[in-house]
C-alpha cells in the first residue's frame, strides 16, 4: 500500500474509532462560487477527505442532482484545467486530501499521463473513475496505479464474491462500497443488510472501506459510520449548495461531522 | 501493482470493451454467458428461426430497383427490403433475439432506449409477444419529432419515459436506460438497439442483425450469379450496416460503404458523422469514434433523422474504418430529403429518413460503381412523413 496522504487520514481515525467524513462536490458548482472557496468551506467544517467531481457531459452513474450540477458547471464553461487550477489554489493552504471523481473520457482526452502528472502537481491525492471497473482496461489501469495518486475502486452489492480480492489488490487509499444498486442520489432509507455487507467486506480486505451513494442525513451518516471507515455524502450536499448556497452546505457538513464524532 | 485479469470481453482491435459502473459487471457476464449458451443451443436457434419466418416475415425480398438505378446511372441497384419486416425496420431482428434471451435468463422486465422510435416499437412488439414488462426511454426532443411511434409503443403496452436531461435525444435516452439498468439490474434486461454499448452487446446485436447480410448474399448469388460490387448502408449506431456488411467482410472484392448523417455539412459542426469527423473516446460503455470537444465532453449530434442523431458509433465500425475494410462517407440532411422524395416517386417505396442517407449516396455515386450495388433499405418512412411535411412547409431544417 502506498504511504499516501489518504492512508494517513485513516490510520489515526481508525484508532479513535471514528469514520472519516467525505463530502462530494462537483467542481464549478454552485455556479458563481469558486471551487477553491467551496473546498475551503468543506475543510473548515470538518471534512477529513474531499471528493471533487470533474464534470462530464454524460454522467451515467449519477442521479438527477449530480447530473444537474455537472450540466450547469459545464454550461458555465468549466474545463478540466480549471478544476486542477482551483485545486492547486486550495492545496497551497490546506492539507485535506482530495480525490478526483470523474469518468474516463475527459481523462483520456486530456491525455492520461499528462492528467496524472498535472493532477498530482496540483495536489490531488487520489482518482476514482466510475466507468473503469477493475479489468476493463489493463493498460490504463496500470498507468494510473503507477502514478503517485491513490487509485480508488468501487465494490457494488452486485459484485461477485470472487471478484472482491482482485478489486482490493488493485486499489489503494480506500475501497468504495456502493450502498445499493443504482446511481448516486439521496435516499430516505438505507438497506438493512448494508451493515453486514460492509463488515464482511472489511474482514476480507486490507484497506479502509468507505460507503457512499444515497446517504443524506446526519442520522444515516452516524449509522453507516459505525459500520465503516468512512462515509461519502454527495447528492444531499450538492442539493443544499444548489438551493441555499455554500455556507448552508458547510453548516450541513459540520452537522454530519458532529454526528460522526 | 499486482496482476489484473482483463475482463473476459471481445474487442474489435482496440475498440469496444466494458467501460461501465462496477454494478453492471455481473449482469454483463450473465448476458454474455446466456448468449454463448443460446448460440449453440439448437432449440433457441429453431425458435428464433420460426419467429423470424412466421412473425417477422423473413426472408425479406431482394428487389431490383430499376428506375432508381436509371436515375443513379447504374442499372443494377438492388434493395434489401428490411422495410418489409414486421414493425417496418430491421430493428426487430435484434429485439426478438434479445427478448428470447431475456426469457432464458428469467428476466421479466425489459428496458430500451430509442431515437426515432423504431427500436422502441420493435422492443415493445417483442415484449407484447413474450408478455414482458416494457419501459422505453426516449429523448423529449424525439418524443416530439416521432409522436406516432410514441403512441404505437403505448398501444403495444409499453411505458414511454421522456428524457429531459442533456440534449434530450438518443444519447441521453441511452444514459437514462443505463441508469435504470444499474438500479434494477436483478429483474431487468436492457435491450440495446444498436451495435453499441459494453461487450457483449455490440457482437450480440451484430449476430442477430447479420441475418440481413446472410440472406442478401445468398439472394444476390441466386439472382445474379455473382456478388455485388458495392454494398451500401446508413450508419448511426450502425446496426443495419453491420448486419449487412458482416457476411461480406471476407469477400475482399466487395466494396463496403457506410453512409453517416452529414446534417448541415461537416464544416457546420451540426452533424452526426462520428467516423468522418470524430476521435476515439469512451461513451456508453465502449471505446469508439466519438464526437467530442477538446475537453472530452461529448458534443451534441445533429441529423434530420432521429435514428442517426447519435454522437457515437458501434466499436466494430471504428475497427473496420481503421482497418480500411469499410469506407465511411456521409450524406447531408438536404441530400437525404431529396433521396426520400426520389425513392418514393421512382419506386413507390417511402424510405425511412435514416435509410434515405444510403439512397442519397447511391444517387450521387451509383454511376461510378463498376457493377451491381446492394443497398440496405433498413426501414420504411411512414414515421417520417409528417416530420418531413412540416420541414418542407417551414422551408428550413432548423
């Protein structure tokens, strides 16, 4: 395992027995606020790690909230290089690790090796590509794994048991468990078997296991946090920022953090 | 890094693959295995054959279009009449096959995306036949352009869900269908309508559509005692074209020509010619030529025909292009509309606007082909009549 900024977040938290709080925001959203300002607000409110979405025109793993945020960000002219520039502004002042969350095509078009080196230089700590499952493209996967970035991979409830060890072996930083079959988006209820599934996964792999997709309230965050090493809050936060602004989003993150502490 | 086993998937050269959310990997494996088993199961093949004959109306005729040939300056223009299939297009070749497969896998719910509505109608028809639940995703823009097909699908018992995200056309309907599949993967089979998407779809849809080329090749040999000099088909996602081309790929003296939608012209930027003007990229689960900007964002496609209005293309076409085996060209909206009229007037056949692109090519270049031409008449144009009438009364394509 790489001795990365991401793994150094999890080690002390695991000792304390607290799950990491991982808010997701789409870069360039809300329109009118600079992404570095948003990242600052999240770090100030208690985020342990941040997932930063690089918008893509065809986000087929995302539900309506993140689709809309990506669409409005792109409409406003957000480019991949703008996202990296904002990240480097944030990184100049803060150490909170940032995972870039996106789709393969913008990365390929930017140039895979250029993207990896520019993202590293601008202060990214990890990369998550929703449409690049383990084994989909060995050459691309090898190049990413050899970069300084942690390579975050997903495990779904539909992933067959025999595939899990291979996914874990080819991941670094943490493993992202999808809470349910489906796209991103807030849900009022979590599945009952989620806790057992996460416990099973944690017993199998030597990486922190983070849970995301559908977690939308402090109560859900606490519940999932008890069973996992980290909790991702995406659509619920994006929606609050869209409707009530960045400060309201920051207050929501602080409440989530209080629920986990 | 430790070893990675490449996911078992067929590629076409470097194109194709399975670039999908992890949630779908199990389902794609399941489809691939079920399809492999069905391919060598005689009872499955017999059932498909029986339905193709008694329900779809196959084999479709090969028709000598003499007056069209005269206008094109080539007396040997032959049309493979896929428009005479039940539901009026080649799409049903694929949906019957996949619906049979869904039954084999025990999936009772079917989803599909549709552009012009032809694939949606063909899917709804297969679902009515096999008593399956059917949900069709269709861009809002296309729901407007193809109102008649929307009603047809509803009549057949399908639910049509208009898609209002993105560009509100086929690309976004496909995104939404994939999102539905990710969410309901246990109960649902996704009948993709073209040779696009993640493996095994491009090769499975190609196999179901290859009946077009197999029949046509045999009919050609029977009628003319030779193979065509040139085979022409329109290309959006490219399923009728692959179905027609595939059985001819090894006939090295047969020229294969794919005609994309040139829209308002390539230089205008308003077109759907992914092979002529695109670059390789990943959309909807596979690597293929794609209309995209310098930042990797997918560009909106344009065509007067909803069925070709797609910024990607099947990965096998990308491979055939790079190999140089198929020559890809394009016809503009204007040329397609002219061909739509010409074929109607000359042969008493109203072609689909998609198909009219292939006819436009024949009208322009038929004289330069030294030998008989085989054209895939992929669908009938009844669905387009009111749309064309409206365009012509407005006097503009916009």
